[in-house]
C-alpha cells in the first residue's frame, strides 16, 4: 500500500488529501500539522475550514484510509510520498521584507524530513513557492541524507476556495514538475499514478521543476491581472456613464479573452494573489528585471486603488464624514462560500471607515466575531502564519460590533456596504431594510449583486462598482 503523508492540514492540505483518499482507496493518507488544535478539529464533527462538499468526503474516508495526526515524525518516516503544504507567507522582516516569500515553515519541514527519514522519499512541493525552491530543498535534504535518496517534485495546487472539492474532483490540469533524470522521471510517474486514478491522462502534464514552480506564480498573476484590468475599467465606466457589466460581457464574448473572471469588485482578496505577485515581483528584481517587476506591481496597486476608491466614494457621498455613523457591513470573507478572511478587501474597507470614525456593524454567515476582531487589529502580513504562532489579538476594536443577521446589522444604519457576494444578500427584503435605516439611506455594493433600479425605486441612494452613477453621487466632490 502506497503511504502518503501531507505536512500542513490547512485549506490546501486538508481538502486535497481528503480527495486523494476518496479517489484512491488503496492509498493510505495521513495529514499532519504542528497545530494540535487544527488536527483535533479535523478529527471532530466541526472541521476547521468551511468548504462545500468537504464534510461528506472527510466523513466517508476518515478512519479508513484518511487520518489526521499531530504525530508528525512517525507518519513522515513511514511515508513513501510526502506532500508539503505549509504556509509560505510574505516576509515581514529582513531581506526582501514586504515582498519575498518566507520559507521558514518550508525549511523546518524539510529539515524534519531529513531528520526522521529512514527510507527513500518523494517530497512534493504543494505550497506555492518561489522558483528554484526545489533546489534549496534538495540541498537541505541531500546534505543531511545519511545515504537516503530523495526526489523533489513540484505539484502546485490550482484549487479555488469555495469550489475546492469540485476543482479537485475535476481539475482542468494537474501539473507535475521534476528532474529530467531517470530517477526524476520515475518519481513523476509515481505521482502521476496517484492522480490517474481519477484525472484523465491528458490533463496530467509534466514539466521541468522550474517551469512547474513558475507556472503557479504566473497563473495567479494572470488571474489577478484580469481582475485589476476590469476594476481599472470600472473607474473609467463611472467617469463616462458606461456600465462595467456590459463592457465585461462584450469583451468576454471574444473567445480569445473569454467570459470568466471579469467581475468588477471592491478588489481581490484571498491568501494568495497578493502574496504570490509580491513574490513574483521580488524574483524579477533579484533577476535584474525591474521593468517586469514594475509591470506586475501595478496589478496590486490597482487593487489597492480600488479599495481606497470604494471607501472614498462612501465617505464623500455621506457628506464627507461617517464619524459616529452606523455602517452595516454585509460580508467579511474574501469571497462567498468560504469563511476565509485572509487578505479580504473587507479588512481594508473596514479599517478605512474606522479611520473616519464610523461605527461598524458586521454580518457574515461564516466568519466569527473573534476572527473579525483579530483581522481588524492585526498588522499586515501577520495573518498568514500557523494559528498558534499568530500574535494574540491585543484588544477588540470598540467601534465594531458583529451580529448574526443582516437585518440586525442594518437596523438604524446610515449606510450598507456589501463586501462579499453571498447569495443570501441578493434576496434580502430591502424594503424592510430601508424602512429601518436612517435617511437618506445608502447602499454601496462592492460586488455588484443588488438590483440597482429596484433599490433606487425603494428610495436608496445606490453606488455599484463601475455602474452609471446615482445623481446624488455625481454632485459629490471628485474622489481619488
Ligand atoms: N488557500 C488556497 O486556496 C491555496 C493555497 N495554496 C498554497 O498552499 C500553501 C498552504 O496554504 P493554505 O493551506 O491556504 O495555508 P493554511 O495556513 O491553511 O495551512 C498551512 C498549515 O501548515 C501548518 N504548518 C506550518 N508549518 C508546519 C510545519 N513545519 N509542520 C507541520 N505543519 C506546519 C500550519 O499550522 C497550517 O495549518 C501556501 O503556500 C499557499 O500559497 C495554493 C493553492 C490554493
Ligand atoms: O493559489 C491560490 O490560492 C488560488 O488562488 C485563487 O483562488 P481563490 O483565491 O481561492 O479564489 P478566487 O475565486 O480566485 O478569487 C480571488 C479573489 O478575486 C475576487 N474576484 C474573482 C473573480 C472576479 O471576476 N472578480 C473578483 O473580484 C474574489 O472575490 C476573491 O476576492 C485561484 O483562483 C486559484 O486557482 C489558486 O489556486
């Protein structure tokens, strides 16, 4: 029986291994983590992450060929294939701070593998890492090998949160990079054999190590670039009276461009887009390519501009002050169908409004009060570390209350901000919300999910990203 061990029981390690276990009953899969509480949660009825369809897959396999354990060394030493899916956050200090990937967790995992291994291993990079990381890992392993052979593979993950199980069941491609040596090719084949249990062979592609590592950074950069492109257009739409949804539709009908990933928004979030682009920028700079670095930097700059623009629109349309005003925040997760708040645009928008002394009442169906308070009091980049190593939230932010109902959040509010596109926000009783708000009542839709005409009929002043402006907003001072 092939034994797989995955180091890192997070958003990638957990679902990916659960699906491998489900699809490969003859493989034993153990997921290990330094966070004991996370492992306990994986072994309970309340999984540590919310992902549609995940519960069922875990329940079917757990205890049969899928295990979650904090006994890292035992399971690493017994495994044939070791996936490493640990955090690779942006460095906060020292060389490359604010850009380079922090490989501390990766390196400590690699050293531990070298310490405990007694047989040959295939070590698979599942985390997103800088190009050439495999070389560094190879050096750590071989310099400490005591005669044991290691093959390093790069097998980046392309799943998106909220659709992870669907993406893993039916991936558009599985990418495996390895050494172009006979041993390297043998290792690629061994991993191919696992995926081939359910992925059609033509979708499993193999490349050299560096192409696989770079393809992952490139894919995320291209995706984020699309969003920044459409968001840049949204600003121009507002200035000219064009409607960004109509522009996206018309542009996306060109099959060379395609219709997906062209929704204007308050900005992209999530744990990876910004981190991976910063990482790419750093790699370009280190390779003497400042023009290329600057090109990709713009994707992040437009994203920051979009979040600022949203806050400025809000404040300027509410008589240039939100001091002491209740603002309802609907949605805090970085996208729907996840409870993940890493780099969610809601953090920047909320901090912007708090900076103008607003009182926020926040509702998200999947995010806890504790998480929101932590996010609003934590420094940038401190969030992407193992939970037990994160700073303890100093004190809760006083002007923030977290409620469990959209109607409660909006009661007596001056304005409503929609920051996550949860389906339930599309079907709220907006007449009821209007009746219970201060007047004039504002809606700022950062996800373009409400029916603008209907809301205006009710009496709301509505701002929707990239849509023709409400006459009220046209008269307000120009914004950034
Ligand atoms: N979240 C996502 O949708 C995707 C993430 N990725 C990449 O996958 C990697 C992991 O991301 P997530 O799963 O989202 O992070 P995560 O934070 O949810 O999970 C990482 C886990 O690794 C554990 N860990 C850290 N160091 C460890 C060590 N030395 N030994 C054992 N466990 C250790 C942490 O306690 C944590 O539970 C990152 O490189 C990310 O860029 C790639 C594709 C999608
Ligand atoms: O490396 C990763 O972590 C993953 O990053 C993204 O997945 P994810 O961040 O989970 O979610 P996306 O659906 O890509 O959304 C990212 C952000 O962009 C925003 N977005 C997305 C699409 C769009 O048209 N407009 C838009 O603003 C979303 O609301 C969200 O805030 C990629 O889609 C995955 O392929 C990749 O594996």
